[in-house]
């Protein structure tokens, strides 16, 4: 099976080391848990798949969801408490397969990021433009955060709209990257520049 390995930080070929089927109990569909071993670094990976099939079509397994390890969603410890809380909730929603709720919480995290930087325009779209105007985010990060805003809007406002697992995962990872940039690398780079200027 091809799966994302947290240790290798990329998609890898993983071999099956064991499996467990939780059979249909009349309510929950049957689930298949597969214990995998990354063929590159030997790390264990446990995935869950839900059976979307039926009597006529037979078994049909959905995209594997990584149950273990959960460490791929690390919350930046330098981010302020309320932003960490919002992002942690987005991660919790994702792990529970509540993808639409996860996207909404990512949007809320980005809103918190603007507020934290003293940017409170009439809506998030205007705030992000202001963040860019003030040089807090560059063109690329503006594009990312604006895309997250749109996914979050769709998730929040269309009752018939649901966000799929791949979009939810990207939304989380882009949000995480924005937190890393604003609360870790940006400050560190400023310090780095000062240090270099002092030495010159
Ligand atoms: Zn690996």
C-alpha cells in the first residue's frame, strides 16, 4: 500500500504486517484496520478503512485514514494560546473524520492569526489583504490563506457542502505552515538578519 509516512515525510510503499476487521454490527459499517511497516524506515503505521460497498457491489474500501502515528499534525508551540486551541480543535475534528468541521476551524485559526497581528478589517478577505499590505505575509502565503478562507467559507455556509478528506488534510497542513511561518521562521529570520548585521 502507498501511504504517507510521518518519519520519512513522504509517500512510501508500506508492507502489511497484520490486520483486523471490525464487522458490520447493524449500525456502523464494517471497518478494516491494517498495520503497515514503512519499507523505507521500518516505522509502524496503522490505517483504517471503512467499507463503502454493499451486498450487490461487494466490499469497497475508502481512502486509508492514518490512525497511528498522529504526530503529523504538530501544533506550533510558539503560536498564542487561543490560536493553538483553534488549530488543535481543527486537528481533533480531522482525526475524528469530521472534515467539514476541521476546515471551519482552520478558517477560524487564520482569523485568529490576523487578530493577533492587530489586523481586524470588516471581514477575513479584507484582513488578509491588509496582512499582505503590511508585509506580514508575502504573495504566496496570501494566496494560501485566501484559499483556506474560501474552503472555510464553503464549509461554513453551504449546508449541503461537505469537505472531503484530501481537501481537509491540505487545509490543515497549509494552516500549519502559515503558523510556522508567522510564529517561528519570520521572527527567527529577523533575529538572524540582526545577528548577521552585527557581525558584519
Ligand atoms: Zn518511513
